[in-house]
C-alpha cells in the first residue's frame, strides 16, 4: 500500500497550526474551501476537514 502524505494545510486559525510544511491562511470559510479545492486539484490529492477551521491536503 502506498504511504499517505500530508502535502499542505489550509486554515483560518493561525494559532492552531505550525510546522515546516506548506500552510495557507484563509480569511473566510469560502476562501478556505476555494484554496483547498484548487490545491487538491493541482496536487492530485484529497481534502480532509478537521472541523476546527482547518483542512489537510493528503495524497493517498
């Protein structure tokens, strides 16, 4: 089975995320969804909602 890989995080809350991976900040729910969707298309990945104002972009 292929290893899962977190490619990026998109969030509205700067205090809840950190690390060395790509992090994109959004000002609204609409911007968060739009940014996450575009990244998932470009990276051929899936979006997973963490239900806390953040989503992770994951390649399965």
